[in-house]
């Protein structure tokens, strides 16, 4: 059990923090950053700068500086795009879906997860532009009235993407900010100086009055209700970028659920990856407990098995369909030039997560952290395998080829991780990374011994 | 203990409570006495409070519904309209390829629905509030509860008594 | 020939001549302040001329726009190439605009070249000539290439006027052994003319007659006529050679004798013919031949050649059954110590089969007057001995091709070396003075490839640089030295017009005059019997591999090396461009554990060169083959890649004094490095996907089962849906009304894989040349490519090669279109896949979704002079077709069915107010195809040629089951073989 693993940890069951403590502890995380934070930021900004330079060079000379080898016309960029969109999913899942299901454990972790979502989408959004041959004309994809009288082609999954991703960004950002309002009010009420001014502004004059709560709770409920199908739709649409193509290895009906499961899988892993250091740095052991991690681990386990099943189905149907192109494509995936990518994917996403069946491992933070890293790698490779190996081995044998990313692509990809990290680092210093109000809801109100919270 | 004299000029009174139960007690009492224009400040929403106040369901849901429906309409209108604006055949598919446009319709449904919902909240909750709220106390965002009662001198005085009786830690003029 | 085009040729050339051969004078006229009535902006002007890229002498029409040649096409009136043109011929344009051309006269000072004036240069040279002439006989030498007509005579006269007889018409590929064999067998030292069109059975002993041998474009036409499947009949073609090249790919059967024993095999077959009593010779000849051939008894021959004796018997039977048949030999690759014997043997084979006078005739050709390698060696030793004071080199590059003769060192001993050359090649670099020559497209001449055919050569443009035609220079030099040659003619134009006589203008318009030349009748001579016949020997350790140096279909003897189009053209056999490879048999490679791309040192004695290994089932074990043409040390920016196998050769000659191109055994030693091959080849097998289909002749006519993915009901439903779609479509804005539906049919039974269509596309559509590093990444931009698949077991010789030109299929249900977010890809009303370059944002989704993989992406800014990857440096930019956009960085492009030609023809038709006919429109690839394999036209017109070919029983669509409804119909290639079921897999 948890205590056995981390004796220092005090679960709410042990002695629940009082509401006052909650305010104190969580607002404490906004104290001026220390050396560690600045050091980290320096590294992050350097990586970001390198990525930016690489992109500048690509814009100047042409996308040919990358390793693209026809017929592999999509590579690392789209892979990383799908990776980030996937990451973006668990956030909304935890905040919206678990909210609808009234599962209490979400309250401590959903804020960080949601922030992660927003920043992940912001990162993902870069790549469709990055990979364009003429990035400076990216806006042509959007259907806006123009003198050419030409709109965009709504039959193209890429246009669906534009709508799905931008909607997702808007809604999840709104959702995050709405959840923040009561907390910002709390910040405002104890802050001083310029911070007070800013928070007053951002709190819209929130007063925790019944007139506000009444409408707020409704709004929150409906946002959650709208976000839930949105989460499912976004990654389905992304998967259709491939499923709508006739490329063997892409053209499959299973793609939507398969991708959604994968997205939640990678998202939960990333949440773990982020929460572990966050919890340590901010001493939030009282709020983010082993129980939370265990639940995330269980989600990973579930989605991992779904993903594993999807893999199996893919290969089975490829064989069962008798379609020679499909068969050849999938055979090549496992035993062809790209065997290394495929096996990395399978071991990281299917085999390694099996460890989570053991409660010992499931409840051990170090184990979880390491496993979550493996899952992140594995899910990146899943997209790489789907995109690159399928394209490398299509209908036309004369046009089979082999592609590996080169330094410029890798610089840009690293840059994208830094871009994500930068926003997150800023966020945790300006806003509470654990939801003050909702943690309180989960705790017994002053004068009571059990939390009758809720709505 | 000695209580300060009630100054009739005061438009209202605020009771600060340490515990939820004391708050609920006072609230019930006030409701029973037919007080209106009550404002309850609580760090988190609590169903007990809602039960006592027992207000009608928030109209926000209407905003959601209307927003979502107009979103759907817009999405399809947009896709179909632009396709017909300049008929271009691609891949031998019909000019109006409805199955493809469902995605667009869906996304706009969510988008406009969500934005309308937020707008509804802001309108109904009268946000943003620019002026200081009467009787608000910063502790209400931490761990204290409060009831603000507005009214004529007589009512205010009566309210103050009720609050005290219910066990308010403080009862202050607004 | 199109009426319109002909009128333009006629009208403009006449008027042009009146104005002193004026095409427009380049830039000067562009403002059109005083417009020239013959130079309408936007309207092309065609000039008839003659291709001088090889001695074949094909007739060409040079398409000029606003005074600049922009494309070269075949002259439909010309008896040699009948309107078709090979890759090299079309690339002549890049010789004209070569960015490394010598642009003015220069004098060499050590390694530096100093510009000098024409007058000064001519003065110096003429004085030197005069001095040399006074100091004695034969102290002046003139080395030129194949030539004929007045300019050729002038050169002789010129040399003579300086008291010398040293004039050599030097061609690296002069086919001396063939000529010598004709003398020995038929008493006439002449290169025969072959009629492939009439032959019912073709046996080639290493003659690459579809690539570089004599007159490939002419032969390809005839070959397609006889060997192409037509109403159930087709000739059989057997390739007898140790290496199966592009020509061999069209063979129904490959017989691979031991290298050097081909002569014996031919004699063995001839012997068998007699013993089967099928010989068609009578009287004394018969007895003599029978007696002679008896020496080559079949069992022995079979042992020596490694060919089963029943095969020999069968070949003999088949060869004589078919009437007439044809055996050819004389290819450069098999020019070994026994080359003359080989050609003698093949002549005899033709004689006994009674082909002489039918498929083999001796009208006399331009090759008959070429010098031999031995002649060159003679000159070399004279130069070495200091017996020559002045050497003038014109239009040939012996320093590169005749290294074996020790040319360079001897040449440097000459006092004054003058180059009449337009390129700074190896030979020119050794000279003291270079008097830059006109490019053939700027020059005058009359050329007679075969007696009876007089082909006109006239300028299609004013000189690009400050150059002068060699003939003019000779006239001027003679004049300065107070000598009168050329009958006192002013210049080459006058010489030519004088030779043409009164109706010069008509001839200049048609470009060729043909008089039926009575082929000289030949009688069997007995001289050949004095030769000693045996296996050719090769220097070097017995364990080594016999090295075959193979002429390159793109670079010929290396003269094409500085042309980007030709360097980037994948070799039809190996599909490698830019690099020099060495072909080794899979077994050899396995034994030595060599892999594709391994850099090996090819060593012969002291000499060695580096090459990349290409494992290739088309060579016999124990044989290695390398392409001739790369590895230049000078000649220009595109030429210096690769290595030159000729530098391995010693000056070994055969009986006829020809260089033995095959004389060595070499050893391959890995260097440990591996370089990605600059190849377009993905998988060499088509995995039964039915892309390039073969069918056995036997199986034709019979209904062979077709894999049908849909049930009858489904098919009906699909059909109904399709018609519904079409109807719906025709009610829409632009799509309303009767448009033509442009489609293409490609007959794989005619296609030889020569790749002329590829170069035509480069020329017509401004395709950029991307260079070795990009081709290594499969980033070549060829809108049409030749896919080459091996079918059957490639361990032995019993496999077929399936080739298919793959280009945009212009699908009706194009998968590329709906995925484009910005409508850059859409369907035009006349059934094309439109690709709007300036709308494309470069998502590359269309390319992913194209099952045929025929979309090409601009990875770099090939079209912008500012970009490091600029593909049209210097004057090369002048070659661009003004009707076609030069694409910018980051956009997708692909075959358009030459939409610019379609629109031009439509406008023309509208202007002259008549209906558009099929003949009006031809894409560049169809127009140039030497085998006439490609047909283009309106598929909605049931009487159009393309519609008829579509209905052919052999017609099929690639990947039919994807329901893309391609606009390109392929016609299955029929082979004389029992296999082919493997390849005829219907769509999977």
C-alpha cells in the first residue's frame, strides 16, 4: 500500500489539510522562482533558439534541407505533430470526462493536466505550418473571403484539421481559464502590488458569491459536456488525415478509436512525467498523492491494452483481408527496413506497460516515472511507424525508399519540446498548478469532518 | 459580550462565519424571516447552501443550446456555400460532399456552443464587476463564509441579531 | 507532320534566308519597336536541320521562340528518324546553351587562357600553317569527326593546300571491324544498312542497335514495326551477348556465351544451318561456305561458348525458318581481339540465311569513310617523332577517348595545337589556341548519313557567343595564307547553297532530299577464310573478370557528359545517373561479398579506376561491365563526376585496326567505402502487381482469367454511380458542354525503354536537373520515368525484363485531388488533373495519396538564380520553354499531358475556325518516341487512334482495383516465351 512505499506522504485520509492550509500551501508555489527554475529556463530557451534557427534556414533554402526521401513526403514533423496532439488529450479527459463522472481524485491533478493540454496543442499547431513547402502561405488553407474568390477544400482532412485543432485550442484554453477564475480571485485577495492589479483584472471581480457560483457551476458543467465529444473528435480527425488516404497501412476504419486510445495513453504518461518533478519541486505530496498516480497508472494500463489490441487488429486484418498491398505493407513494417522502429513501438507501448499490473510498481513513483518516459518514446514511434513505414512501402515497388530524419529536423523537434516546456514553466509561476477551490471542495469544510462538497 | 450600537445609516450588514454549519443556521433563519437580497460568499460552492437558497436553475444552458445549434447551422452553411460558390470537381466527388462536411459542422457546433456558454455565464453572473462589492471580505476566498444582508435600518438590525445568534464570528456594517 | 507546323517551317525559313538566315537576333529585338513579320511573339518558328550528336544524321526541327531555339524535335520528312529523336539528339540544345562553352578565341599561357581577338588568332595560326607547309610535306594535321558534304570536302582541300594529307575523321565508335568484315566477306569495305522493319527474326551479337549502334532511332522504329505485337504476329528477337543491356531487354530470349566466343557461336549456327540443309546459298559459294563452316562442329562450339548444342541447332532452325531474318553485330562492347572475326561470322550467317540484299544492304554510309584507330595511332607516332608542326582538332576529343593510343603525350610535342571546338574538353585544354566553333545548331552543312539521303544543316539561331563555324575559319585561314579553297566561296552558307543548287530554299524547308540509291550488289569473297578464328583472349589473371566497356545510351562516347539532361537520365539498364558503376553478377557479388554502392577499385595491371558496385543479373558470371562517358577531367561543371574505364585500356587492336574495347580481365578490390547509388530504382521486382505486364504470345487471343474484385451486381452499381456522377458533373459551370477527354495509350510491345521520352519531357516542361546528391535521395524531377522490372528467375539467363513508362495517369477519380486543402489539385473539364503551382502551399498530401507516385516536389528553389540549387545557370536559362512556368520552391508538380500544347492547339483551331483533331496535339513524349509506343488523343471520340488502342485486347490500367479510372491505358507486352504469367498478375 501507499504508505509502505512513501512513509512521509500524508494522504488526505491521514490528516486532511484545512482550507486555510490549502490556500497557504498552493499559493506558496507562486513564490519568486529559485536558481533551479532559472537554470532550467536558460536551457529551454537555448533549445528553442536552436530550433528557431533551424526553421529559419529551412524557410530560406527550402524544405529540402531535411531528410525527406520521396515517396516519404511526410516524416518527423507530422509524426511530432500527431505526438503533441495526442499529449493534449489526457488534459481535457481528466478535467472534463472525470468531472462528468464526478471522480473526486481529478481535482488535485486536473489543473496541471489542463495546462499541459493547452500548451501541447500550441506546440502541435506549429508543425502543420513547419512542414509546409511554402509556410508563408499557410493562411491559404483557412477559408476566408479573398479576391481570388477561391475558398478552401472542405473535403480535405487537412481543412478538417484546421477546424478541429483551432476549436480544441480555443475550447480547452477557455476551459482552463474558467476553472482558474475562483483561484485567481483567491490570489488577488492575498496578493499585493502589481500582482494584485493583474489578478484583480483577471478575476473579473469574482466574489465567490452565490450569484456567481450558481451560473459558474452550470457553465463549467456544460463546458465539460461539450469538451468530452471534442476530445474524441479531435484525435479522430487527426487520424483521418491518414485513414482518408489510400496508402496501405493508413486506409483503415479502426484509426479513429485507435488514435484516441493512443492519445489518452500518451497523455496520461505525459501527465505522470510532468507531475512527478512538479510534486517534488513544490512539495505537494499532501495534495498530489500516490493514489492519484496509481489512478493515472491504471488509465495507462487500460489504454495500453486498447492500443495493443489495435495493433493486433491492424496486422490481423491486413492478413485476413488478403489484400496484397496491405499484407506487404504490414509485413514490411515488422520485418522490413524499419523493424527497429516497429519493435521499439511495440515494446514501449505494449510490453513495458504490463509492469503496471503489479501494484508495487504502480504505486512506486520512480517506477512510474521511468515507465511513463518509455511510453512517451513509444508513442512517438507509433506515429513514426504509421506515417513513415507506410509511405516507404506503397503500391509502386519502383518507388520504395528509406528515410531517416536529419539534424535539422531533430533540432526543430527538440525546439518544440523546449517551446512546450517554456510555457509550462511560466504557467506554474503565475498560476496555481493545483486547483485551490476544487481541492477544498474535496476536503471537509471548516467545522465538519467529512467532505460533503459537490454540487 | 458588548456589541457595538447599530448605526441606522448603514445600508446593510455582513456576517462572517468560521464554519459552514453556523452559516447554514443563519441562512435558514434569514430565509424563514423572509429576508431577500441576501448574498452568500463561500470559498467553494456547497449544495447545502444551494438547497437553502433554492434559486431557479441558471439560464446558462439556454445559451449553450442556442450557441451549439447556430454553430451546426453555420458549419454546414459555410462548407456548402463555399463549395457552390465556385464549383470545382476533385477526385470525382460531388460538389456538395455532405459526409465530409459533417466534421466541419460538428467542430463549429462545439466551438460556438462553448463560447456562448461562457458568454452566458458572464452575462448572468454580471461579470466583470468593476466596483468593490459591498461587504466582501478577502477571507471569503480562503476559509471563511459570509452573508451580506441589505435593506432598511429595521431589517438590517434584525438581520444583525439573527447573524449573531447563529454564531457569526463577526458582524460588521457594510 | 502538322500542316500548321510545316507552313511555319516553309514560310519562315524562306523569309529567314532572304534576310540572311536571320532568326531573330536575340535580345536586340525583344522590345519589338520594329517588329519582324516573321517573329510573332508567342508563335514558335521551326527550322529544319540535322542532328550532329552522333554520325547517324537524323533530321531535326528546331523550335525557336522569339529568336531562340527552345526545343529540338524530329523531322517527320526525314527517312532516317521519321520525326523521332533520341535523348542525345534532344539534348543537343544543352550543348548550344552549355554554360561552360568557350565564348571567344583564347590563347593558352601555361594553365591560363588569355582572350585574344579573332584577327590576331587567325594571323598566328595561318602563319604557323604557312611555315609548316613550307618546311615540308605532311607537317599539318587535321583531326575531325564524322562529316560529309561540302564542309567535309573543304577540310580535305584545306589540309591539302598546306601540303599535307594528314586528315583523320576520328570517331571513337567507328565500327572498323564491321567495315573490315564487309570487305573480307563481300568485297566492299562498307558498313551495311539494316532493315529491322522487314526482319521476322532478329539475332543480335552484342549490337546495341537501340542505344548507340549506327542509327538507333532509325532501328528503333523498324524494330518496333517488326517486333511490336500486331494482329497476332511479331518478330522474335534473340540477344546473343555476355551482357544484356537495354537493347537486350526487348529480347524474347537471352543467350549468353562466354565473352569472346560469340564469333564461334555464330559460325556454329551457320554450320548448323548447312547441316540442316536450310542454307540459301547456291553454287560455288555454298561449297566453299560448307567447307569452311564444317571446321566449327557444333559440339566443340557448344563447349567453347558454354551454349547447349540443341540451343545452337534450334537457333539455326528458327533463324532460317523466318524469312527474312537478320543477324547484327559490331557493338562497341564486344569489340575485342576477335571483333573482325565476329562480324565476319555474322555476315556469313546472314549470307547463308539469304538475308543479304533483303535485310542487309550496302548502299554506302558515312561510316565507310571514317579513319580507324590504327590511323590515329599512326598520327600519334608521327606527332611523337616531331613530324607534325600544326594540328587542328575539330569536334572530337581523342584525349578522352583515345588515351589508349597515348594521344595526350604525343600531342603535347606538336608546336602549334589549334582547337576548333566549342567546349573546353580534355583535347582543347591541351591546345595552344582555341578558335571557338559554332554549335551545329548555329552552323551550315550538308550531311549524308547514307548515300541517297542528303540532310541539310542550317542555323536555327544567331550565334550565342563570339564563335565562328569551323568551315568559315578554314576559309579565312586559307585566305590569310594566300590560298584559295572551296572554289573561292565566301563562307559555309555559300558552299551549302551552291551545293544545293537552284531550289535550295525548298530543300532548306524540307531539311532533306532523298534519292533512291541503288544498293551496291555484293558477291561473296573468300578472303575471310584467311582469318584465324578462336576465342578472344583477355589480358590479366585468369581469375579476373572480363571487363566490358559499354557505350552509354545517354553520353555516347562521353561527348554528352556536360549536359545535365543526359547526366541525370537514368541509364536504361541500371537506372543509375551521374555515377560510374561496375556491373557484377549476383553470384560474383555474393562470392566477393560486394553490395550495391560499394566503392571498388577496378584494377588492370598498373592502371586502376574507382567505381560503384551494381549487382546486376544482366551480366554473365565472370564478366564485369562499366559505362563509357564519365570521368572527365575537363569539359565542364556537369562532366567531372564518375570515372573513365577507357583509361584502363592499352592500345590493343583487332584485325581491322580497331581499338579492342574489351581486352582486359580486371580485379575488384573494395575500398571499404559505400556510397548511395544515384538511382531511381526502388524494388527491381514488381511482386506480381501487374504494373508492367507481359503475356506469352501463345496465350494471346485466348481468354485468360482476369481477377475481378467486384461481383456483377457491384459492377452494375458502380457503373450506374459513375454515369450519375458524370451527368451531375456536366451540369456544372465550367464542366458543362462537350469537352474532349484527353487520354493516352502506351504499347509496351513497342516500348524499348530508350528513355527519349524522359529527355523530351525535361526539354518541354522546364524540368530542373537536381544533381547527384538529390537523385541519391530519390528527388529527381522526371515527370515520366521508365520502370524496369525483372521477371522470372534472374540467377540464370532465362528471365524477362518488363519496362513501363510511368507518368501521371490523369485519373478520373484522382486520389490526389480531394486531399488538397487549397484546391491546387483539381479536375479540369477536359479530364486532366490540374496542378496549380502558384496555389500550392506544399502539404505534399497529394503525393502521399498518389498510388502511382508520379508527383514531384520542389525541395529547393531550382528556378531562382539567387538559390544555390539554381538549375539553369548561365545561358542554360535560354533553353526554357516560355509556355511553361518555372516552378518555385515548395510546390508540387507533375505531368500535365503537355497542357500548354493542348491549349495552343485549341487556340489555333479556334482562330482558324475548325474542329480540333487528334493530329493537332501531341505531348512531347509521344512526339519523340522512336518506337511510336505512345498514342495521345480524345478518348470521347470513338474513332480516335487512342480510343482504338484502348479497345485493344491487351489494354489494361495499372492498379485497376483502386478504381482511380486512369486516363492512361497500357497495352500488355507480348513475348515469345512460355513464362510471363508471373508478370501478368492482374493488378495485384
